C-alpha cells in the first residue's frame, strides 16, 4: 500500500468512529475539551488563537472559543484561499456574522481584519503519540504550519475526541507535527 492508500483507509476508519458518537457524548466532550484546555494551559494568554467552525462530526470547539475570548484571546478563523495554498486567518468574535466557505465551513467575511495566529486549534481525524496528525487530505494546515514556523514560533494544538488517538499515523515529508493534543479526556505536549 502507498502512503496515500494507507492514509485513505485510516481516514475512512476514523470518520466512522467519530460518526458513532451520540449527541449527549458530543456535548459532554465539548465541555470537557474547554475545561482541559484551561487546566493544562498549552499557551499563554493573551494571544491570537485560530479556532475553526466545526464541520461533519468534528468535536465542537465553540465552547472553548467562547472561553478563550473571555480569557483575553483574540480569535481568528481560517479561510481556504485555494487549492495548494496556505490558510488565511480573519479576526472573529462569537456572535459576529459568518459566511459560507469551502467544504461546508463558515468563515468571517472578507471585510474582517487579517491576523496571523500565535496558536492554532487544528481539527483532525487521527493523531498518534508522536504528534503526527491525519487531516482530510488537502494539506492546508500542513502548508500553513510550515509557512508560519519558517518565520516565527507558533503552537499547533490538535483537537478531537479521545477515540481519535491511534498507535501510528502514517506521515510523509510534507506533514507537520502537532505541539499539543487536546481531547475530551487528555491534554499532552509532544516533545
């Protein structure tokens, strides 16, 4: 099997695992994610933090984003600029309008201020104990992290359900490791 085939198979398996979670478990997971973030404090606030609007069956990071704003963070949300490009980040506060983006996402309008994050909450399908993350396959976060890290220090925090932690995520030369993993049951830094 090629790297692409191996990743494709793991994506399908992990998407099915995530879909199996019930609504009450999802709500509890979102609250637990928020609480663990502030218990473990993977970043110092105030900071510019990139959140994301959850799609499909992703863990709901909106309670965490609300709490980050209350703690003094400036939120930004990612905007897909086009295939093969890195993400752009626009300022946003809970309650402000959003518009439709690609892949079913919501994003701040073009009139919103563009800012670069100090830390990124990164959606994922899977993560392993070394900090390798499996996303949806577009490479947007990998390109973005590579670009940001070439110029300054940023913290990438993979967020998801604890069942998304796997023994090994296949990875290639263009994949970027996470600095932290935050789930509904754990928060840990990768060395």
